[in-house]
């Protein structure tokens, strides 16, 4: 090989590496949302609390106590969002109306929580586990908790529930496998470099986030699962819901025709459909 060929190969490799690093690091920087919305929008009293993640971060959270019943819900937002997101809060009156005490958290690097980078569900699982720890310390064991997540939050709660005995899971617009989603966005050529950069620079392996595999474990454990997904979702295509449902055929799946990403809350039937699922869990808590 000539010197020109060597230099050309080196330049090509360097360009590939630079592009992969740029994509990996760019995808890890979330936009902090401060919606200004609070549970008081629905006439609910709440308290700001701090929740310690499994790796020691002090996460911002809201605690909404509504009853003496020993059942709770943990609500988990998606990327570029927060505990006060317009698509998160509409679930609150449904849970409150059924006597659920509710904890809402800001994931790391989101809202008012510390951190500068997201790992799209890898390290965020430690935040959700921290939420379960907080609830257990306040008298709500994981078996009495419904995990409800949106998008990245949906993928995260599915992964956590596969290893924890929770009461049920609600997953809105979640992806089936992070590696596939990233491959679709970066292209098959760049994905291996992006994956390697994520592992080396962020300590996050995209292959570790596989909610469709988690759904199979939920099925084996008999944990009820409710999937919501719009078939016009361009952020996390509807095919993801089909993949997850294929691993848990008995799960409820609400397909919303014409609805985009995390927009089920806009549907006039949202409240009663979510309530119906929660009521189907029965009185055993």
C-alpha cells in the first residue's frame, strides 16, 4: 500500500471515529424541561422530596399522598422531559382517584435532578430503583407499586420490573430494544462506532436496554402489563410496541390510530382506559 493509501485509510478511520463520538455524545445531552406545571393543577397536594438513586444521586421528586391505602405508583418521564411534563401529569388524577399514592421523579440530567448526560435507560434504571427504595422506606413495598413510564421512561420501567416484583407496569411509547432504535437513527454503518463510543465514554452499553426481553420475563412472572402506543409515532415507531407485545401476547395493547409520540393523554378515552386497567388488578395489594 502506498503512503497515500495509508494516510487515506487513517484519515477515513479518524473521520469515522469522530463521527461516532459526536453522535454518541450528542445523543447523551438532554434538554432540561421546566414546564411550570405541578400536581396542584389537579387540586392535589404534594411535597418536594429527594430520592437517592442506587448510585448515590439525589434526585428531585414529588410525593403526592392521597390515601391511607398501601398502594403506590411511580411515574417516570421520557427524554428531554421532567416530572411536570404535560404528558405525565394527566395520569395523576386517575391514580389519585383510585387511592394510589404517587411518586414522580426527575431522572438524572433532567428537570431539577443532577447530572449532565443521559444514557437512554442504562443508568436511569438506577434512578427508578432508587424510587422503589424510597417507596419501600415509606411503607410501600415493590409488590404494591405500579410502574408507569413514557418513552425512555417506559423502556426503563420495563427493564426494572423484570428484576423486581412490582404490581404492574404501564409502558407508553417505549422502545423494544435501544440498539435497534439507535441503529435506525445512525445507520448500520455508524452504529458499531456509536455503540463502542457509548461504552467507552459513557459507560453505557445500548445492548443492555432490551425491553422486549424484559416483557418476556414479566410474562413468566405473571406481572400485568399495559402498552400504549400511537401508530403515527415517528420518534419510537409503532413497530416497537408490536415487538414488545409479541413477547407478552397476553399484555393489553392500546393502539392509538393517528397519534404521535407520547400523546395518549390527549385521547378522550385515556382516563377511563387507564382506570380500567388499574381496576382490573383487583384488591390484592
